[in-house]
């Protein structure tokens, strides 16, 4: 059982990843923190609680974090995820109040209470994580690991940008924060577009029909989320569920150890994650391959169970 604290920007795929985690015995979600990204932070904070409450997990604390990237104005992705950030699903507004602390304080508290035991999962921009590391420099070494969805490393034909032709959305949103995190000393597993954009790892309309055969609250919510993506974008990209799946079955993805440069600033190469052949950058594990069919089989088996 891996203890997890999770910084996210729900967002349809963050929500699908959270549902997967809540239906998986391999992980225990101790807390959720939210960051602006796919949607403004008030909305991502509401969406995290909407999903948790739907799955009777409203007791998991949710703490709100940064409303903007550290060095750039927010550019949300509501045009992709729908006006409510969750595919216009029918979930009611949350009843649970926010945890009475900022995201970086909850992240730090949960890790410091269990040194070496907690894995940080990050599926949004890294603004909150970088700030937590700056406030508590001892934090990276006290993590059991850091699994993040972010970057595009040119390791496969899919390893190109999705916010610009060169940069992935989470890293592009706050490259300064990503630079801090990528050089923090944490044991980082980066799951990038190289594997998450593999068509074999995306849900399609046939998968949607399978999900629709189940009439549980979990399957009903998953069906709404997937249906929005399939109808609007032709398929449902599983960026964040793939990052979480690393903790469920380590054999699903291959990783290589590389030095990675994150390009800061606001030029054409903002947010580029470039693998370096040498240099002083920290070594991080970068996802280089995925068993898409086996990942989707695992996802569906968890979503469809009673
Ligand atoms: O580039 C994809 C990533 O950006 C995913 O985490 C998605 O939810 C958005 O945050
Ligand atoms: Ca996300």
C-alpha cells in the first residue's frame, strides 16, 4: 500500500486518475492539493471535492494552492475540459469545506508526519510543489518518490508538445517551478506525452460502451467524463491515469534514467523538457514506453468492479 499525497488540476483526466486511485488497493490517498491549470484554482478545488464526495471519500482533505503560475499569467484549458473543467458532468457542487491551510502546507505536513513513507503524485503544473520545496528544503529527500505527469522528451513519435509544438501543458504552465522540482533531489518519475499520447493508451468509443454497461456511481461518473472527451476530441487521453498507474503496476511503463533540462522564460522554447547527454542536471526517470492495452485493461477492471 503506497501512501500518496496528490497535487492536481482536475480536469477530466485528473478526475479519472483520482477515481482509479480510489478504486485501487495499492494506493492510499492521504490528501489532495489543487493548483490552477486546466481550470482556475477555485474550480479545480471544487472539482476535486466533487469527485471525492461522489466516491464517498469526502473525508480526504483538499487544500487549495496557487491561483497563478509563479512567473506567468494562467492559461487554462477549459476549452478542452468543458466549462466546469469536468466535462460538464452532473456532479453537484461540493459540500465538504476546504482544508484550512494552503496546499504547500498540507503537502509538507503529510510528508513530514511520515518521513520516507509518502509518494507525491503531481498531475498539474508544479507551482505548489516547487513552493513546498522552497519552504521546506528537506522535503524532496523525505519523499518515497515523486511521480509526475509532465513533459515531452522526444523518446517516441508522440513525444511532442501539446501546448506548443515543443512543450507539454503542465511544464509549459510554470517552467520555473518545474525547473526547481526537476533539480530538487527528489526521486522523480516523469510520465510525459511520449507515452500518454500513444493511441494504444487512450480510451475510445468501444471502451465507453463497456463503461456504460455498469450502473455504479463510479462507472456513471467515469462514463460522463469519458463521453465528453470522446465526443469532443475523438478519444479520451489518459495522461494522469497513466502517471498514477506507475504506482499500481510498475511493469506497465518503461523508464530510462536521463538528465533533463527545463527551459524557463517566455520564448518559443518555454517549457521544453530536453534530455541532455551530459551536464550537472539531476538524473530523473523518464517514461520511454507503455503497454497501452494492458494499462486500459487494468483501468477498466478497476472502474467496472462493484
Ligand atoms: O498535458 C496534459 C496534462 O495537462 C494533464 O495533466 C492534463 O490534466 C493537464 O493538466
Ligand atoms: Ca492534470
